[in-house]
C-alpha cells in the first residue's frame, strides 16, 4: 500500500471507525496464495504475519465493530478468533465497539 493510500485508510478509520459489513473502504490489498486479496485494515498485519510464517489463511474478517465475529480462517480448517483490534478502541479511547 502506498503511503498516500495508508493515510487515506487511516483517516477513514478515524472518521467512521470500521466500515459496516459489506463495505470495503477499509480494506488493503495483500498478495496471498498467488492472488491479490482484500484484507480488513485493522487485522491486515496479523494476516500478513501468519502468511509470512507459512501459516496459510483462506478468509478473514475484522468483525466490523463486533469483535465476537472477528476471525481468521486457516487453510487447515482451524479458525482464529481475533480480539483487541477494534480501531474505535484505539483511536477514540472507547472501551468497546462503536462510539
């Protein structure tokens, strides 16, 4: 991601928190499994680290403000449940979810 695109994504996340389910404005492109995939910005670093370590991912979702559904699916069938990543908590000082 270019620096300009990263700034735009960061600005959008600060303004809106995470995007609603079905919107893709806060996703970043990432080459995974030989294809360019879109990954939710707030968990992209985790997905990248897993794949760099040879742990292949097949799907992921940040939960879009609902950490109870945030997950990263691995190619071997395991599912990682992701918590503590909600942008609203970090950027707005909120204790949970949408402001």
